C-alpha cells in the first residue's frame, strides 16, 4: 500500500514503516553505537537560546519518535501540545517560578532549579495523558479493595507508557542536536488547574510533564551516573546494592544536589 502523495512529501512512508521490522543481525555494533551516541549525549540544560526558531518539521520528527513508543495495551494514552506562543510560555514559566518560591518558603529543602529558563525554550511541548485509559488495563471497576489495587497498577502502567513515549521524543531531539529539559514539577492539582485553561486542555486530561528543547544558553555538562555494577544484578538481587534507610537519607542530604547539578553552588 502506498501513501497518497500530498502537497508535501510524507515524513515517512507510514504504511511501509509500520508493516516492516528491520533489525540488524544480533550483536551488530554499528546501530548500537549510533544509538548510544545519542543516549549519552542527551543532556539537560535549563536555559536555552530563545532566538532559535525550531523548524516545523523538527516537531514532526520528534513526535514521530514519541508515536512509536510502546504502551500498556498499546493504548497510546498520550497527547502532545506544541506551544509556540511566547505569552503562554511566559505564563507557564511564571507558574513554576511561583512554585519555586513556594517550595523555598515551605522549606522542602529540594534544590529547585531556576524555572525562569522555561520561557527561553524554543521547543516547548506539553505532554498530557488521558487518565481514562486506566480502563484499558486490567481493572474491575466495582469499587472493591481489589479494584483499588488494580487501578493503582493501571495508573502506573499509564504513567510508564507516557514516560516511554516522552523518552523517545527526548532522544529524537538529542539526535537532532538539541539539549533537552524534562519538567515534571507539575503533578499537583493546583498546577493542573493553572495550566490546563492556558492550553484549552479538557478536564479528563492530565498534564504530566513539559518537554523543552533547543540550543543551550549555558554550557551543557554530563551528570554523574551510577556505575553499571551498582545497578546490575544477576539471577538474584545483590544485597550489597541495598541501601539502609540511613544511607539513603544521608545520600539525599549530602549527595543529591551534587548529582543534580554540576556542584551545589551552581544550581541551573
Ligand atoms: C521523570 C523525570 C522528572 C524530572 N523532573 C524534573 C523537574 O521537574 N524539574 C527539573 O528541573 N528537572 C527534572 N528532570 C530532569 C532531571 O533532573 C535530569 O534528567 C537529571 O538530573 C539527569 O540529568 P541529565 O538529563 O542531564 O542526564 C526530570 C527528569 C525525569 C526523567
């Protein structure tokens, strides 16, 4: 089946792309290396060059990657809203700046970044989910305790699905040469209430995160990663990998800010 030619060349030959699976020979390194080049260099920045114009087709290329993500029950419970209106970007940024002040006042001790950078992002995509899709996963819908447990799991499936798709989009942006920023500080009800009307988002949808991308206006740097042997277990969970509550508390107190940012004095 061929896709009808329209005024512009189709982005990809959809029917063909969707009918075929094309994997290299198992163990072939070239595609892995090409992928890892993107994976390693997907780096967060929190301030962008706001003068840059994202070419229209870059949104298509990026969301095309999001579209191919796996999802529970193949429900694809995501919506992406491309924001180009600077007024709306400013309003959303202001919401986060207020949130940042609130957190400081509430003494949450979380090293919150400078959310003014949101307004500088040339690429600005709000990621939403339709929470009603939980019903596509195994649930009973009878109000029972068992139903509550299954619903909780269904919500996790839904959130993981949207995260998978968001990650594909981030990697696509990185593959196109952009720095990225994944902002989730948006889960609270008041964030939903503030942001949804700005974008005409209906009640049933939930804003899950904001995906920002563009050329950086600060020097990107690679953040620390746990070594492989610390996260990898074979056959059984290695008890050496289990932190005690005290170790975890200490890590949050003494290390968290150092791994989130270049150093404690340089919160982005
Ligand atoms: C699920 C998720 C939620 C995040 N939420 C925020 C956020 O609300 N604000 C923020 O500034 N960064 C957020 N980030 C970005 C992380 O801080 C960043 O990815 C992490 O520090 C590692 O840095 P890197 O992306 O450069 O590898 C989030 C990332 C993920 C994957």
